[in-house]
């Protein structure tokens, strides 16, 4: 509520952003976890411009 008021957005938007951040962090942990070839392939497919 405090973040939403301070930024001029709705509580729903702030909650949605937080959930997206949590999901992104989980995905990154899965892809970079063990350093397997499969994980690196997934990362390359998601972000081909960085590899």
C-alpha cells in the first residue's frame, strides 16, 4: 500500500510487479543453477543477444 501510494500506482499493479519479479528470480535460479548444458541452452534461447 505504501509503495503504491508513493509511486502513484494501484496496489494491484504493485502486487503484479512483485509476483513477476518472484517468477523471474525462480526462472533465473533454475537456468543458472547447476550450469548444465541444458540450462545454458535454455538461457541462450531466451536471451540470444547476450551470449
